[in-house]
C-alpha cells in the first residue's frame, strides 16, 4: 500500500521555507535539542530520586520484588539519560565535519528510543512507590495506568494530531508568497526527522 502521508514537495498545504538542506538540518537539530532539554529535566529528577532512595531508612525493608523493581527502574533511567545526552556527544564528536543531516537523523532516533525506555522507567518508579505505600495490587494498577497514559500521550496522541492536521486542513491552501506573486515556489528538501 502506498504511503498516504503528504510530502512537502508534493502537497500544496506545506509552506516552503526557502532554506537550504544544511539550514534545515541546523533548524531541525535546534528543535530536537529544545525537546531534549525538556525530557532531560524529567529524567534527571527521576534519576536523582532513585539514587537517593537507596539511602533512606526504609530501603532495607524492601522485599525482593521491590528491590528488583528498584534496580530495573534505576538502570532504565540511566539508559534513558544516556540516550537523551547522546545527541550532544554525537554532535561534539562530529563537529565541523559536514555531518549535520546524519547527526539529526541519528539523534532523532536516539530520542525516540530514549522515550521508549523512559516509559517503563516512569512506570517502574510509580510501581515501586505505590507498592511500598499502598500494596502490590495498587502498585501494579498504578504502573499499568502510568504505561497507558504514556502510550496515549507519546504514541497515540501524536498520530491523532497528525491525522487531524492532514484531514482537517483547509481545502483551499493559502498560497505561498512566491505563488501569490505568480512565481514557482522553491521547495526545500524533505524534513530528515521522522
């Protein structure tokens, strides 16, 4: 089945930005870094919470399931932090080597995997805290609820918004400034981010 997603070079609803391939890569990398700044703060707070948890007076009282949940969640938080900081390391390693489009593509994938890892880290931390405070059944329910909320907000909602943006767009696209002047608009290369 053919891909039905609109393509900027073929769909009149997309406004040409009149930017070069490298300008687009620079813009996409800046936008990705802004997204990562938001996520890294959450990961840092979670990681700090988990690190300090082992030094609390109640920690020795945890049962084997709670300890396993703690260690797994801690390791997931570390992995998420590594994935979210990897784009900066990648950029630093390849700085001024004309690799910006590749850096953007790889960094985008790393951020996506980071979100996928962060989801069970959030759920595991909720499982641990609710299990300790209210019991195992409540912990499992809270964990499942956390996973569902993350799946909806990070997975399903973007698909719904993307679909409504494609379906709900106006039937008569607003003309680009170039088209309004009777010129043929210049098209930038496709956005390298998925």
